[in-house]
């Protein structure tokens, strides 16, 4: 699998989660799906920023890389708000809707323009190698959005990922003991 196929498959996974959210039966189910959406998008954004965007910057151009990072920043701000009302708050429907719109716009740019331009200029071996790097990075990627930090990179990504997972473990414990 090449990296653009892998990332496109992740986009479809996110679409499916948004669809499940839209048809969820109650606020508890919605809150659980919203958490899944936040985690998946936080990880997806981080692996793109760390492993893929620098390569896109080199090949397609740094202006494109900047646009993609700005779109991520906008999305992460919304995701941080979603996280803060993940207890079934009535604002959640609105925020999840905003996140869906931001994802749709970002995915359109990536899938219709950037990935095609990137694939046209990079050989298959490199595309497969990048996919392997994304997969390797996945389990160490941050699980929460960090809108106040610059795009994740190879130095900060693993550290932030470690802190996020400690936070996740603590919250799981809290939920199971309440
Ligand atoms: Fe993406």
C-alpha cells in the first residue's frame, strides 16, 4: 500500500465515525463516538505532520505544506472544544458538525489536489516507505489535539504521545472506578 492509499483509507474510517455519530441513539453513545473521532483525527493529523507533510513540502512546495498545517490547526481547535464537552453537552452536535465540515474541506484538498501532485512526482518505493513510517509511528502518535503547539515533528511527537497515553490510562481508570 502506498502512503496516499493508507491516508485515504483513514479518511474513510473518519467518515464512517461521523456517520455513526449522526445516527447514534443517545448522548452516551454520541460522547463515546466523539472520543473515538478525536483520537483518530489527533493521531491521523500527527502522523501526517510528522512523516508526510515534510515530504510533501519538499516535493509539492512549502506553501502547500503550510496550507495543510493551517487546516490541521483549525481542525485541532475544534477537536479540543469537542473534547471539553464530551460529556453529552448540547454544544457537542454543533462542534462535531464543525469538525466534520473542517475534515471534509481538508480531505478534499488532500485527495483531489495534493496527493495526486505528490504521487506524480514520487516513485512507488518512496510512497510505500512513507506508508511504513506512518504505520510505525501510529502507536506512538499523540491521542489528543494540541492546537496551541506547532505542527508535530519527530522530536515533539513521541513526547506528546507519551504524555497523552498516560492521560488516557488515568482517565480509563477514573471511568472504570466511577
Ligand atoms: Fe489527512
